C-alpha cells in the first residue's frame, strides 16, 4: 500500500474506505513477530520485547462471566477506547484480520492485526491478536475473561509482549508506554461495562470549549461534576466542624489544624491522579496549588 493509506500517524481520522484498503493490503502479509501465541503460552517475552499485564476483578458468577464474554465478542473494549474498527465487529476466528484507527491526541494511529488464537473454554474466553507490518509496534496482545471455579470470581486479563518498531514509537519511549497503559485501561473499562449498540463509544474529541470533553465520566459516559460519596470531603467537614467548636490551644483544635490541609492535599492528589474526567483532574490540581501556596506563604 502506498501514499496516504500507508501512513501510521495522521492528523485526520481515517475513513472507513481507507481502513478497508489498509486491511486489503495487509491481508497478504505475514505477522511482524515470532513466535505466534507467545501471549498465551509463555510468561517470558522474546528477547527485546517488553511485557505488560493488567487484570481487574469484575464480580462473581456465570452471568457476570457471560456478559464479559459477550463484550469481548463485541469488541467493546476497543470501541470504548475510541478505536474505529474495520470490520466494525470482526469475527473471532484464527486468521481474521482487523485494521483500526485510535486517537492519541493530536494524532490518529492506524494499525493492522491478525487474530492468532481464540480461547473458548467453560471458565476462560478471549482471543489473542498479533501485529502485521502496518503497526507502530511488533508483538501480540491477549484479551481474556476468566472465572475461578473454586471461588466463582470473574476477572479480566490483558497481556501483551511487544517492542516499538516505528521511529516515532521508539523515540517516544515512556510516552509510548503511557499510551499503551491508557489504551489497556480503556479496554478493561469497555469489557467490564459494554455499552448498548446505540450508544456511541468513541470518547469526545479534545476541545477546550466542549462540555462533554471536560465533564464526561470516562467509564460511564455520564456528565459528572461532583462525586458522592467522597470520604476525604466528609472527613474535611468533620475536621472543620471540630475546629469550629473547639478552642485555640485545645488538642482537638490543634489536631484539626493539622488534618485540614493534609486532607485537602490528599483529596487533590487523588483527583489529579484518578479523576474521572478532565474537570475533576483540573479541580484536584487547583486544590494542590492552593494548599501548596498557603504552606509556602505561611
């Protein structure tokens, strides 16, 4: 494939026809790594490859397992991550190819993969796909839902063995790994909570003037301005109340004076690191700045 269709990185989102052309071009190519099946059969990556593993408990019981199984069949994790797939919902069959575009602002990354294995067991379901030459990395990634028969606990597992191939991915270093971790988290979100067929799964595009971009909960899709319950704020309320009813010099009053800024900093750091949308993270950063300024000027 030549020309615009061969570019890994683009500013404009690729069209369906461009992704179809990419899939057709890659269909005659071999995978860009060896050995095939490494993400399922080995805990050790091939030389030069990096391993990334993530898992998340999602509940108990056969019904929970079946719902996650359906989400994997539906590629809900990839769609929740904002990927545009071609085909839209590829059939899980060994040898089938999928091309996709994923937004990593301000660019779109295009890639092509081939399904290397499908796992369909009573307590384990999922698939592994491997990279084709049109991909910024080389390697394999496996997506599984597993039910422990002894405890009935259900968990999601994602394992990848990969190494950067494109020049930008190699130069990106820690940033490339951060992008991979971000995508993995979004995959887990989607497999845990698949949306309806009618619900758009692509996250809102970046825009400083877009209300959805600022306020949309990245897991549920709902507009989220405040979160309840929020125990650090309840603890803050208790500490402020304790200071108000006590006298200066009292042990309770002095303890409250120490606890209040510590709780503000904890709350701000928690929101900055784990906030559900940019608004919550910005709020956390503002609170940290406010408290840091007070401590410096005190």
